[in-house]
């Protein structure tokens, strides 16, 4: 054997003995295997559909739906297309997810902190709530809230009025719940939901930009793929942001007006934009105050005054420009004004809130317990009360333990919102079920559903992971 052949053999052996080669080779084999599996399944699906005389495609989305939706924000009618029906279902699902996540977080944090209360009754109520709700199936709880609580409300002639007398802040009857609320149009509510979704996309955009700026490692296939996916994601997210924020509501198969255009179309929407934009200087002032206190050993009084002034301005805008109105009872037993919540919507939101809140309460309790006892003692030695010690010393440190599992609970709530079908609320799953029953296109419809829930949960996960990175300790 020549020296050249010997060197080639030795070179091959060196490569085969290189651990980095086998790592990349294994990843390539897995990717090829997954691609082959999906190709086989797609071919099998196409063959089965051909035998039944059907073809894979989404052309049915342009056909008239022919069914009504009980409630929605897109002014949908039975003569509209399946595309608009599905988009109306997505907006209804976002209504449940957004409100449910906010309320469940409030309930969970309250119950979790209450488990450390010095008040015996508050402590026992917190533990009883968590122990009861966590161990009862969610579907059973939804049936309880809908059938035993909300569906059992009286007729409008004998409706429940709270607090009673001449005050009718909350009115409940068979037609729904009526509470004080702003005079927002359906277009404005839709704009708010789209704005929240656009903010989640900002988190994905920032993460993709960060990955692209940091580059990739040639020795890692995962790093290369991550870089490539992020590079492709940036223009896609920019286009989606434009559609969510500035879509005119005509053409492109989209039946909603962009968030910015919807908010600018009314005085209340403009006020909402002002409040939303004010969050940026609030965050900057808070960080400035923290830096002044830590690095310069000052009180940060000036920054605190600026924060308080900005918050008061926001509160004034919310109180005096949103057009708040409370429900008013009429002599014939009817009522006018207020924000109406259907029984189905109230049931699904209430059930998800208390169910998820119980799990969040345990996460909060575990996070607080992870903070060393010395932190409590140090806070009390400074003269801080239990409440101040919790808010200023213990809870900020507990966030490092709370946020990772909280991510999972938010995603669980988003997925569990599909159980709205059980109480008759027309969310995405309910609309999609009716759609594939009428069109005979279960594969296509389920792909739309899966993609929607997958995207929403990935956006939640990405943003929560970034929040988790922000609260972690920075090692020097």
C-alpha cells in the first residue's frame, strides 16, 4: 500500500474516532429518519384519500359556511366563508386564553402568598381551595360552573342584582352576566387581542435576532439549524406583525382590522394606545431607579415620583376616557348598559381561572419556600413587616423558581381552552368540529387547529423563557 493510501485510511479512522463527527452524524440520521417518516405518512394519507375519491386541499375555506356562531367579535354571519368562521373561532379562543391567563395568575399568586399568611382563616381557605380544585377533573368543574351555577340563574324577571337596591353593578340572569365595563366596540376588543398577540410575536422576533447576531457553530448541526430557522423566521414575523397591526380588513382572506388601525378608529382606542406606550417609560424609570439605588446608594426618590405621576396619568386616562358604564335595571325586569358576558363564556373562563390558579398557587408556594429563611430574618431585622418582606425581598427572589413551571401552566390553560366545546362556547375547536363535519375535510381542519394551538403555545413558551432569563442571577 502506498503512503498516500495509508494516510487516507488513517484520516478516515481519525474522523470515525472523532466524537464531534458522531454527534453530527447522529443528528443527520435522526433528521433524515423523521423526514422519511413524514414522507411515508403523507404518501399513505394521499393514497387513502384517493381511494375515497377525495383530494387534499384547502379550497373549501372559500365556500359559504352555512352555520351560525353564537357569539363573536368579527360580525360573522352564516353566509360568510369557512375562513371567516375559523378566524372568528380563533378570536373567541384568544378571548378565553388572554382573560384566563391574567385572572389565573392573580388568583394563583394570591392563594400562594396566602398560604404563608399569619391569619389562620386565610391560610386554611388557601389550602382548602388548592387541595379541592387540583384533585377534581377540569371537565367536571366546567360542568359544575355551567350547569350548577350559571345555568341555574333566574329568569330576567327575577334576576340577581348586586349589591342591591339602587346599585346594580353586577346583574345575573339566564341571558348572561352584566358587569361595569368600557364602551368598546367589537372591533376595538379584537384590536386588543391582536395587539397582545403581536407583542408575543415581538418576543419571537427579538429571540431570532439574538440568535442571528450570535452566529452559529460549524461543529454543531443543531446550532446551524437554529441559525437558519431564525434567519427565515425574522422576515416571516415582520410580515405577520404588519398583518396583525396594520391590516385593513379587506382582501388577503383576513376579516379583521389590524390592531393599530382598530385602536386609532376611536377615542377609547387612542387612549388605550397611550396607556400601552406608557409602559415603556415606566419600565425604563423602574430600571433607572434600581440602578441608582444599587450603584449610587441613593433613595431614587425622583424616579419614584416620576413613576407615580405616570401611573396616576394612566389611571386618569383609564377612568375618564374609556366610557365606563354600569348595567341599569329597567322597570319591566330588563336592563341596559354594562358589559355582557354570556353564560358559556363566564363558565369556561371561571373554570379555567380557578383550576389553573390552584396549580399556580402551588408553584408560587414552592418558589417562596425556596428562598432561604435567612432572607426572611434579614428583612425583619430591617423592620419590614411580613407584607413588605414578602413583596420587596422574598417574592422577587422566588420568581427565579416560579417562572419556569408557570410557563407550563400558561400553555396548559391555552390548550385546555379547547374544552369550551363542553359548555357550548364557540371557540376554535367548536367551530372546527362543525366545519369538518360539513365539509368532510377532517385532516385539513385538524391541521389548521394543530397549527394554531402550536403557534400560540410556542409564543407563550418563548416569551416566558425570555422573562425567565431576565430574572436569573448574572454571574461575573
